[in-house]
C-alpha cells in the first residue's frame, strides 16, 4: 500500500474560515480547542490519501445497508443515501451536563403544559399564554380534552433542535413533539464511525448511545395499559412511501417488535388487534409514527386510509396506549414555542436553563410591522410546519419570495413567526481533501416514561453546502456522529 | 406473524420462482432453436408461451429479437422476468424488517442488474450470459434465504410460495408437452427427438438428476414419472407437494391454530394423488386431465392459504 507523507495541520486547515460565528473546533485565534486536539493530531498524522480512503469505505457501508430517506416534492422523488460527514462533533461532559439538565426541565414543563391545556387549562385562566393562541393552533385536538393519558405522559419521544450561538451558549430552536425522526441515523453513524476511527474513538472515551432502542422499548413498556404485564408493543408506520420508512424498519428490528401499518390493525369493542397468521392478536402499546391527521379516519381526517378506524376510541377507553399522544403538536407550534420559558417558570418555578431564540409573533400588530419592514434580515417560519418546509431565510431570499411571504403573513398572521437570522456554530467537515467549517445544529433524543432519559449525543445535522444555514435532511443537509465525552 | 408480512414473503418468493422458471424455459428454447431441423421456431415459441401460461400481450409475431426482449425486459408485462423481479423486490421492501440484510442486498443487486443502463444491449449481444447471471442472482438469493433467515413462520411462507409456484408451473409445462411427448415416433435416429427430451428435462433442471436415476436412456414415460412422482428430486411435483405439506404443518405447530379442513384436505388429496398412483395408471387413464387436476388443486390451495392466513374475516377470527 502506498502512503504519502502525513499532512501538516496547516495544509489540513487550508483556507479554513474563522469569523464571528462560533467554531466548534477552533478558538477565534485559530488555536484548536483542547478537547479537539487529539482529533486534529490524528488527522494531521494520517497519510495523505487515508482520509479519502476511509470516507469511501464508510460510504460503502451506508450504501450497502440501504440507509436512505425519501425526498418529497421532486419528480424523481425517491430514495437517497443520507449524506454524512466523516469527522465527529465533540461535546464535553460539562457542556452535555447543561444540555441534559436543560432538556429535562424543558420536556417536563412541556408535558405539564399539555396535561394542563387538555384538562383544567389553568395556564390559560392565569393568562400566562393567550387563550386564542392555543385554540387557534391547528394541532390542538379538542378530542383530547379531559382524557386520562397513561402516567400522564403525553410526549414519550422528543427530539429538540439546539443551536450554539457565537457566545458559545446552546439555545433551543424548536421542539419536535409529534413524530421526531433521525434517531436511526444517530445510531448508524456511530456504528460506521467506530469502524472508521477505532483508535481515536477509544482514546476519547465517548459515552455510548447504542442502548437507545432498548431504552425506547422500556419507555413504551412503562406506558402500557394497566393489567397488561406482557404488553404487545408495535410500531405504526404510514408505510413504504414515507420518508422515514428506513428508520421505522430499523427501529422495529432493533427493538424486536412488529412493524404494522394501519391496514394490519382492526378494532373490536374498543380493543385494537393486529391481523396475524394465527388470528387476531391484541395490541397494547402503539409507537406511532403516523401524524394525528392520518391516525383514525373516524376522528381525524376521514379521507385517510393510513390509520386504523376506531383507534381513538380504543385509546380513549384506555385499552391501548398510543405514543406520542394525539394533539402534542400544540406544544411544538412555533408560536407557542415563544412561551416555553414562561411555562417553565409557571409550572416548575425555575428559570429556563437552555434559553429560547428570540421570536416575533406576527399576530401581534407591533411585532408584525417590525418584521414586515425587516423581512430581508429575518427568518420567517410557518408555525405548524417542520423539516424546513414553509420557511423564508431573509438574507438569502429574492424580492419575489419576500413579497410572497409578506402577502401570506398579512393573510394569516397567526400562521407565521419570525426569528433573527442566527449565526450558529460551525464544525469542521471534510470537503475534498481539506477541512472546511459548516453550520451545525444538534438534535438530542429525549425519552420520557418512568422518568426523562436522554442518550448522550444525538444527531448533529450539517448544512453541507458552503454558507448554507439549512440543516434539514429534506433540504440537502447531512449529519455527523456526535461524541459526548466522559470527561 | 403479521398476515400482511406473511403475504409479502409468500409473494416475494412466488415472483422469484416464476422469474427463475421463465429464465430456464427461455434459455432452453433459445438453445433448441440453434438446431434448425425438426420443430420450427414458431412452434417452439408457441409452446414456450403456452407453458408460461399464455401471458396476455405476448403473441408470436415472428420477430424473435423483440419477443425475447419483451419476455425479459418488458416491465409492464406480468410474464416478463423484470416484472417478476420488480414484484419480488417491492414485496421485500415492504417487509424489510423481517428479512435478513443479506437477502435484501442480494435481491437489490438482482434488481439493479436487470435495470442497469445498457442491460438490454448487453442482453442482445449475449443472451446466454445474461440469462445465466440472472439465474445466478436468484440462486444466491435462495441460498442466503435458507442460511441467514430464522426458519420460523416467515421462512415457511417463503417455502409455500416457492413450492406452490413450482408445482403449478411444472404441471403447466408437462400439460403443454405431454401430447407431443406421447406421440413420439418409435426408433427416431435423427437425434432431434433426443434434443427435445433433453430440453424438457432442462426446463426443470433435471437432466443430470434423471440420468442418475434412469441412465441417459430417455423415454417419455420415465420422464413423466420422474418429473411427476419422484420424491427426492426438488423439481418433481411430488417433492414440491411434500414440502407444502411440511410447511403447513410447521406453521400450525408454531402458531397453534389448526388449519381449516379444506386446506389440509386439498394438500392431502394432491399428496395422495402423487404418492399412490403409478405412472402406468396415469398413462392408461387421461394424463392431460391428471395434470389439469394438479393445477386446479394448486390454485385452490393458494386460495385457502390466502383466505385463512391473510384475508380472513374478523368475525370468524373473533369467534375462535
């Protein structure tokens, strides 16, 4: 095997851009941060072609395992390999501690909020959150009013998106309380990375994440209806055409549970069964990866055949647990988001450990005027959308796009919020042969059953295009493995 | 096991078996046509199409190249190899969590092989190699299916699909060949007849196996006996029926539900027909009707499997 001379750090960094944005690896002076030093030295020591060689072998691992997702809204719109970057993103034990505490606090408060709004609605009576904001939310489900949810857990599986600002501080950009996805990429990234950098991985003392499927299973089991000691747990998928189908099959296999579609389920006397070759088998817990709208045609959208007719009544009767509960999208509405710090204060009597991003509510006349005057500097988001759809990034937009959004905002102000264009942190990525910084976020996965459980790490999403701020996989983003260090 | 999953595994397997059968029969027909004496190209193609079940949209039109290409690549024609491979992969994709990664990768590779850009040109320039490599792909898939998948209900449904399709296809093939076979001229010395008989055996990959049992002395009654009644050869109809029987029993053992009388009776009837009838009796009776009955029974068994394991009424399941 031919090995060229090792790369020098300077060659490695090339024209590495350092400016006011926080760089995960380097101080503003250019010096490598202490916890990144071992990584930098390893990279510098590698023979010239070695990085590319490892990249290729990692590519191949993703390809043959068929780790793909589906892109909507394109003609060819089919399977694509999930793009990823070879270099890990490092998080120190101290940083992680704060993230973990902050997310635990936040998820606890959000869950209390959902419970409150769907029962006594005290927070509305106390005028902490405006009533009309909640009742106008398109993800509010009046069917959930007064319904007793197992263990009072509405949101068993959560993925919150964090950004790091140029102060070095982590903030929460949004919470995903409906059907957060991406955890399979977190797990497969790790598997590939362990093979790609075995020695480096060992020397860093990285905290493990591989037990996530087991934790998820335990979480779901803890939410089983009373009197079902050996619950039959299933994962409900919309089917093979869903963008996250790979993840559904992956998680079902890792947990050893059945992957069901709506057409596999029937209800009788408010009990859910699945059709098996041995006859009907009772279902106790459903890990639901189907949106509310499509879950039960009798209660939600009647034109959908993805769900199971009668599911909601069985749920209401307490014969089956559905996780996440219905109507949780209320709490990740981007306008309700603005009130999360106030929720934390109201329910827990604490200040938010992880702050929010400054958010303008366009239903407020004053804020709307300010936003419309500054569309070119702000990011506009539709409140009920996710995955980077329905978004305007002011500084990167055309006049026509801005006009279009202004028109939509005027027509339906409640449907939009605005946030400043954030200069969030960048991490080194392998681009051709050199390191280049790209914007990254972090989506940890939070499980909530008996208690809140967060596997150390999450999915670091990367805006692979130079200068781009969009990290969503549906919009050309990629991912990185995230190493949370023991020390 | 989920009914939908069982159904997908069953069809994945049936489609692949069908693709394999088409590949072999096409391959044999193409190579028999190299010897221009005896049966004409038209006759051969009519016979090929008949033994593939007279697929709609494929009529002999004299354009050999177009016909062959359609039978391999026309993804809109349900008889084509590509259609079958697509069907198998689509079914596999829907039960991705149930099959092993090795199975998935093999099937994926086969899928990409028939869809590769340039596959048709390559086929046109070398028919044999293409067919052989498709056959390889199918064999590899079957191999990893047997070695990497847990042999529980899912695997049994794969076997059900494979052997039901095989029994049905073999019965169709024999029904088509049988009139010609029984009216062969005695003492033919031109060698064409011999080629025909070898061709029939090769359609069921059974030439070498036949020779081991009967020597290379090819006679129509022995060939029929071998392909119908042999209990040890995997492409004999009796063997396939025995496997169906085993699989149904095994599914019952693991599931605990008794299969309906009509299903066990249906398989039992076939089993008895093939187990307790001698070739002399078949030939002295009406062989064509005999083969036809086998096909009908196969179709009925398919229906029972579907009605009992996959698409049963909720009422019937609740009353158990």
